[in-house]
């Protein structure tokens, strides 16, 4: 156990106060006591407590009134309600008001240890949520590199290390793992952080449009080019260029980009003058580029130029300890955006989220939380609110990549109401590619959609 936890015991019975305070102090915690609700509120106002053990029945101010005040003024403080006169209705009421646990007197020391260990785990999540609020308040999206798992801690350390050099970086990871978030973090920690961060999804453009987006064009370089336009290469000079889905770049354009990386200069489409550029390149892909090279779909020399430093981003199923933190972050943001008073997720709901495989990774989790919050009828989400993620026992998880991809596409299309543009954005592919996959897998919309 750690000695950092600050505990307040509130009870009008002296023997209960003294015994609990003594137990906490012997266990290495900082513990205070209050003999009633009024004095408890005064103490909470003057000190940040991590955990409050609060009696329900007290002569001056009831425990429920104190609980309401604490949750309103100190939302990160965990509160455990204690009573000698318990009932199911009382316990349910306490949990609905925001209590973290509910205990009956007298206390068994072993039982108290088990409760405290669980509360410590919850406190770790609460502390992460406080950190997330700081990120959100500073304008950062809460998907932006959050994690308490070992693999994410290793990723954070690697990001800090590679940010100090200017070499090209290749980010590897499944769709939805947050590759652009990692690229932004590397840029933000680098010497180029004062310059622009310029992203482009290479799979979202047809070949001719991608060329114009990257290199820019001169006036009247092609039909519809009324005036000259800067490309992403030029816009990124002095900062970082992020090529997402780099595996989708056509072979000819790979040659052109390789020249830019080697000579740090290029010409716009339809132009003759060379333009010098100086940017840090970060690329990302969910494809196996070595296999693409064998297929003749990716140039080996271009691959070696991109893959100076490789960073692997773990899928969500490999970092399940992060799911409660991410889920709470999404819940708070989406609840605020939708004006829904949903404040948390019940434990059985958290356990279900941790057991789900998340083929769409963090993006799929975010979408699932959004759907659950929008349709929620209570202040706390339960396992039933995520029933849409379940599959029938008669339909086991797919055994092949083809079946897995088809079912994932069907789920995303259904979630988006067959809005192709929205589904393509979630999947991080172009609308053309999505239409191609729909034809490939013979996916058909329900009646009235599509």
C-alpha cells in the first residue's frame, strides 16, 4: 500500500472513528476524522482528500447531504458510505448519488482491505481523468496519447526519445490506434514544434488530386486550376509533414517523393522553378510494407528512406488497462457535447468493455461510448448499454481476416446509417476504396438505407 492516500472518516460514533483512523494510520495512510456532517464539510473545504468514509445517519447533517456537497465541490474525491442500518434501496440511492462503495458496520479487516484495494484502482483512474481534463482544457483531444499500461508507457518514452532527432519516422499500427496522435506528439516535443504540423491522408485522394495536394500547382496547370496553389510539401517547410496511409501512394509518386527527400526541393505541377523545403517527415500505415514490396506495390528504396526509425503503436486489445481511462474521457466529453447527464460506467460495463476485442481500436471505443451516451436513460452506463457490440453465441468471432474485415465494415456502415463519407472517415480510407470493398464483400444496406 502507498502512503499518499489522504482519508477522512466521518462518523458520530467515537469508537468507529478512532478504530478506522487507527487502522488507516497503521497501514501508512494520512487519516483525519470528523464527528458530524457539518465539521466534515468544513474539513473537506480546507483539504483535498482522496477518500471519505461517510456515515449515513448523523444528527446534524445527513450523510447523503454531505455526499451531494462533496460530489458537487470535489468530484474527484471518492466517497464510501457506511451504515449499521443498510438496505438495498439505501445502497442503490448512495450509488446513484455518486458514492464509490457501500459498507455495513461492523467492519471486517480483511473485507476492508479488499474494498480499499479496489478503491485504489479506482483512484488511479480518477487521477488519470484529472490529467485528461487538463489535456482537454488546453485544447487537446482526449484521444491524444492516454494510457497507464506498460506498453503505452514504453511508447511515451520512445516518443520522447525520437522527437529529439530529425530522422524520418514510420508509424506502424492497426486502423484506429491513433497514429496521427503519435505524430502530433512527436512534433510537439521536437525542435520543430514552432513550425506547422501538416497532415494528409494519402488514401483519401485519387492519384491526380494527391499529386496536386502534395506538390501544389501553378495557375492553369490543368483544367480547373484557376490560380496557383501551395502543396502540403511547401506548407510543411519548417515543421513536420505527416503522410498517413503512405502505403496508398502510387509508385510513380513514390519516385517523386524520394527525390524530394534526397534533394529537399521540388517543382509544383505545371511549374519549372524549384522550391526548397525543409521538413521532418513522419509516415504511417496499417499495411505490411515489406509484403507490399514483394507484391511490387511499394518501392524498396522509398521504404528504406521512410523507415529510418520505426514506431509500433499497440492495438487496444493489447492495452486493456487503458480502456477504463479512455472510456471515461470519451464519456465526459460526449456527455458535455450532447448535454446528457451521464457521469460514469458501472463496473460490469467496464469489465465488458475490457473483454471486447475492439477490432476498430480506440476509434471504435470512442464511437461505442458516443452511441451509448446518446441512447442512455440513466446517469451511469451499464453492460446493457453496450449490447449492440455483442454477437450471438451462434455467431462466433470470425476466423479469417476476410470475414473479420467484412463484419467490421458492416458494423461501421450500420453505425453511420450507411453514410459513405462518414464511414470512410472513420475507417480512414477514401470513399472510392470503401465502395470497392462494399462490392468486394457484397455488403448490402438494410431496406430504406444506402
